C-alpha cells in the first residue's frame, strides 16, 4: 500500500500541471498567429490564476 502524497506536494503538482497546460496553449496560439502580442500583465494574470486554481483543486480533492 502506498500513502497518498502530502497536501503540499499535491498543491505543487496541481499548480505545475495547470501552469504547463495554460502556457502551452498560449505558445500554440502565438505560433499559429491567433494571438499576436500578449502583454506581460496578462501572462502574469494567467500564472496567478493557475496557482490559485491549483491550490483550490488540491484542497478540494482532500
């Protein structure tokens, strides 16, 4: 039997996963020319949104 990961590790993994998916989508949209220029503030907003949703989803799964 394996123990489930601690809450801190779960939060870190959820944040990392969500952040990687969001940034990959942004890079693909920029590569295909759908989005020409994204301001830094919007990128930081998406990073903060990813962090917040990662924390909430890890806590909710507990």
